């Protein structure tokens, strides 16, 4: 009983319990067994990208296979290298294992992974800020405040739950900061904790959103340098610590990082310039610090009205480290404006890595993290003031601030009275902010009297949580009021099933622009020449989107047999075999009358020296795609030119291994509806053969006259090397941890 009493008195246990309870309350509609009350994440990137890819990942992993290649979207893509697939992300493996134990992959499997990361985010933030403010009497309250702000503020509850990789990459940042904090506490750096920080960054990179992890890595490096400077650590030790941090992070994630870098270099993202990458928040978005929802449906900069008070206190009170975190918030805010601020023009040219990323508004993650920590530091500074005068001045400032918000709300009320349709939304937003500012003033007055008593602390946290929940819970842009099993069926729709029912043994693709859509080819096991993965190989994307909706050349080159179209007639001979609908209206499923097979023999070739030339040649109305193959290097075999006939049969088709039986009456070039990509190896009768580039982005193999067995295997060296590096890193870290525990 005594031990239980002591546990009950433990403030950390109480704070952690509070975080768990708040988590359950915020997501209760995802947890409740009552069908009428259930909600689910709305369709969009969550369903079309992450859930679909997760289903493919589940299928392969549950069969004991590593999904290196995905044939079902983008005409085929290196799945291991697509960062958002998160193939080796440990929590995803846990989700896959639990789903297998629970009966299979479901929409709710990924929803639960999302909610678990929000809880993880809050707990790790609590741990970091608790250690950061350990000497303060209100350390537990400060840590709890930071955790609530980061977990339920505008950033985390905005688009990250739908763009799951963003949330999961951000969730590990507090653990990295905690490792740096502990590693720099003493007179000498503690390499074990620096390694922990690097490992946390590695987990962030494995989660699959490089831009968020890139932000996190820069912040971790800056925080390490700052802490070392404050402790007056020598520059050699600082460089060594930064090197250790980077090496561990790279080593932990090399298994996907190395293939990812290779993939990125060959995608359309590589060719984007400043104009395509400079988008960010408009200046008016800054208003959403106070008026959430006034500019856009999401408010990533919103941390809550009470949090703003304590951020101001941290600034005025000069709490330890407050200047660092406020500077981070300012720099991140300027960066998030993108080309709307002159800051981005400088950072684009000076900061390594920035050129790879679009959407600079995602720097709001750093704004949210740094301001949550600043608010926590503000609480400790508030409690540390030795007399009541500064506290009363701070309270007076907030009283005036609240009055301004009330006046704004009254002004908008008068405008609303004159024209309700024009001013209703802004009036509601302003009124809500004013009400919470006044409520915060009341909670602060109560807290001011005895800040060390439990009741005022509970009241303050209650106001902070209630305000954030009222603003962000059940956000209409994120949730639909239907159970998860009604959101998206794992059973193929009738139109999709009609294509899946094709009983011919040879592989084929579809054009799923309508009816199939998104990355649902991966979900239903139907090879689609399209997809919504943001990384596209340069050549295939140009071929697929040369004509957005009616593209006979792409249908030919990608061996498309079925076309889901919004038209009842196509520009090539076809037969409508089914009619259905999607969100945009009626969809006709066409079966092409004369589809090209997956592999085809050619006896004559046009040789080009660039993708541009190949595309111009194929775009000529006089070009007939079945007469000659377009290749990018002279053939080594002498082609007869006039030969015809021969046969090709795909005898085995798996994602990473394709086997074909070929009978060529003369020397030929075998055209394959397979993207040309490093890592694919060809063997003709067991002997290596070169895969050559064709059609500005597809593959071909030279075939001598006769009967042959061609095996195509996807085994990228970058994956093998990365796997060895990651295995060595993980084993090294595990051994180090075991030795440390053993010694203690």
C-alpha cells in the first residue's frame, strides 16, 4: 500500500497518465466500439498513398518477402527507394505484425499507427522538457504543457495525420533532442547519448518524409552545437560529436537512404527549380497564431492562446535556452514563408539540401516544436520570479491583449449583424479567440496566487487542453463521421474486379486515371501505369502524362489492356466491357482491341542520343510504334530489318523476378514494358546481358536468333550495401547498449 501511495504521489506518473487520458479523449471516435459514434480519417493521401502502399507492404512482409519493387503503380517503381513507402520503418513492421495477428490489413491498422505516433510524440516531448527543466519546481507542469501543445496544436492535428510520413518523421525529434541534452550535461560529452540522438534521427528518416527529417536533422545539429558552446566544449570534440550524430543517423537508415538517393537522382523532382520549390505560407498566415482557420482550413502555426502568454514570458524572463528556441522559431517561420520572404532567397543558395524540397511551409514543424518548448520555459521563468511585481505586469499585459481581442470580436459582430453571410466565419473565429483569451486570464490569475499548488496547475492545463481540443478535435478536413470499414473497402469495386477477372496468363497494365485512381493498383493487385507517389522516374512520367487522359502511345509502351475512362469512346479501337462511376461521374471500362504484350520482339531500330530526341521521334504522326524500336545506343547485334514472327511468353512474373521464354527467328531486340532503372539485371540462358534504354525511359534486351530463356532480376547494389551498413549500425548500437547496462 505504501508503494502504491508513493506511485500515486509521483508527479511524472500523474502527468503521463494525463497525457494518455487526453490522447484517448482526442481520438475517442476512432477507438469507440459504438458504430454510430465512430469516425475515420477521410480519403486522400492517407488512403490513396499510405494505406495503399501499406497494403502492398503488408502482403509482401507477411509472406516473408522484402518489397524491393512495386509493379502496381507508376508503371513500376523501386518500392524500397520510395521514401514514403517506409519499407524498413520499425513501427510499420509492428503494425504489420499486429494486423497479421488480428486477421489482416485494415484501414484501422494504419489509423491506429497514426494515433500511436501522436501519443509517442507527446511522451517524448514530455521526457525532453522534463529533463531540460529539471531544476525548476514546476518542471512537470512545464513538460506537460509542452507535450499537450505539440500533440494537439495546429501543426500535429492539421495535415500530418493524413500525410502519415510527416507525422511519423516529426515524432522522433524530441528523442533526438533528449539524447543531445543528456550527452552534453557533464564536462565531457557522453557519446552514448549522442548516439541515441543519431539513432532517433535515423528512425525519423526511416519514417519516410525526408523534408521533415531534414528539418529535424538541422535542428539537432544546431542544438548540439549550441549546447557544446554553452558548456565551452572544444571545437574538436564538437566536430567529433556532430560526426557521430550524422554517422549513426546515416547508418541506421542506410538500407533505404542509399536506394532513395539513387532514385531521387532519376526522378522528375531532380529537375525542379527555384520557382517550383519556393511555395510557402502567405504573410497573412501569421494571423493564425491568434485566429486559427481565418486563412486556410488548417492552422499549422497555431499553438493556442495560453501558450502565447508563456512564450512572451520566456522572451521577457530570459529563461535558460529561451533565446535559442525563440531564434529557431523565428528562422523557421521566415523559412516557412518560402519565396514570400527574402530569407528563402538566401537560404536556397546557402543551406545544403534545401534544393531537393518543395513546400517550405512544412517548416511549421520547427515553429511548433520550438514554441512548445519556449512556452514550457516560460512557465519555469514565471515561477522563478522572486516577487509578485513582474507577474502582475505580465498579467496586466495579458489583460490588455485580451481586451484587444474582445474589441476585435465586437467589431466583427457588428459587421456580422450587417452582413451575416460575409462575416460569420471570421466573427466566430475572433469570438472563440477572445473567449479563450479571457478564460486564460482567469486561469492565470488563479495560477498566479499559488503556482506551486496542484489545483491551479490542473486548472491551467485544463484551459490549455480544452482550447486546443475545441479548435482541433474532429477537424472536418481530416475526419468523416463513418466507421473505418465504410471508408474504403479492401474488396475491389465492380469495375476493378472486371479487369482483375481477365483470365489470360500474360501480364498487362491498366490506365487507372478514373475508376481505379490514386495508388489503389497496389491495394487491389492491378498493375496501373499511373499513381500518385510524388516520386516519378523522369522518362515514364513524361510518357504517361504526354496526354493526360487519352494517350495511345503510353498504352502501347506500357502494355495497357484496360482503360478506365470518363469517355465512352477512345481514340483507338476498344470495347466497353463495364460501366460504373466514381466521384467525378460515369466511368467506362474499355478493353483495347489490339493491346501490345508486355514483351515484344523488334528486328529494326531507330537509335537516338537523348530522351528529347526519342520523344520528338515518337511524337511524329508518321511514327509507327510497332515497326521499329527506339533505343538509346547502337545495337551490338546485326538486325535483319525485314524479319518478322517469333514468340515471347512470360513464364513467371513476380515483382523482383520476371522469366520469359523467347523464340527469335533472327537477331532481335526485345522491348519490355518495364521502366529502365539501375538494379535490374538480365540473364540470357544464364549469362549476363546488358539492359539498354528504350523509348526515353523503358527497357530492352538484345536477343540473338534462337530459343532462349531470359531472366530479369531486381537486385540493386544500393540496397545490399545499405542493408549491410544498417545491420552493422543497429547491431553495434544494440551491443553498446547491452554493455552499458551490464556495466551498471
